[in-house]
């Protein structure tokens, strides 16, 4: 088990897992000055619902391997999977759902 001593290291682990597994258009939004819900929000796109589910599983495996707890929603449809570690919120979308909800526009302003 890796030792994750900071939220930044957890964020970096999640981003590298997304990158290594071909998630697309990865965006990291620093929420520290915008909200108390988390420190970071990570948004990524999968090429298909199967890819969204696969990438989400791999992210959850990495989070679990470092001893962090998380909550997950959306695995049944796999067009939008939310993984919430309380410090880092991860959204993995199909392209259509990401375009529809435009979370970057909401949180980056």
C-alpha cells in the first residue's frame, strides 16, 4: 500500500491513473477558495460507457490501495460516474453527458 500523506498526492494519483488509462480531456479544478465540498474536482471523459466504467474501476482500485475511503454513484449506467473521496471529487463522463452538464463552466468561474 502506498502512503498518501496529502490531498495533493491523492489528486495526483487519480490524475495519473486517468492519464495512464486513456481518459480524455482531464480537467483539475481547485475548489479550496470556491467551496467547502472538497479541495479538488477532477473531470474526465471516457470514449464509451464501457471505457467510463473501466476507468472508474481503476481509479477506485488505486484509491482503495492507498487506504482512502470513497463513495461512488453511476456505475449502473456508466455514462457519468461520480467518485467522492470527500477531499477529491472525480467525475468521469461520456462525451455527451460532459457536454450536457458543462461542470467546468460552473466551477471555473
